[in-house]
C-alpha cells in the first residue's frame, strides 16, 4: 500500500500492531481507533529536543493505556504533514 501513513488504513482495520516510523507532535486519534482490542501501537511523540516513545494498548472499545518507555529525539516524517497542536502564546 502507498499513502499517508498518518491516516492508517481503516478499510483493513483493526490491527494488532501499529508502528509509527517517525516522530509526531501528538498521538493521532484515528490511528488509535484502528487498533484491535488488545492491540498495541509504538509512537514517538513530542518536540525537539525531548520526545517520548510511547506504548499504547487498546484495553476496550473506548479505553486505552499509555506507557512512556524512554526519551529520544528523531526526525518528523518529511513527506507527511502532522497536525500541530495549539501552542501557548503570550
């Protein structure tokens, strides 16, 4: 398949495992929704210079757990546009 990985592949969902191969500013809710119950996702979230590798598990139809595994810093995927969260400004 070729396409925007941030959109996932809803037509083939649910998935037991999703691995996001680059950093993102926030966890995409649409990817979480594509996990099967009991499924897991690895994603690196945050901004330079500190990002967090998270393990997200789908516990139930509406419930998820998140575990912070370690801190790192990797590039954002250049060919995908992630939605940046609102930033605080004075």
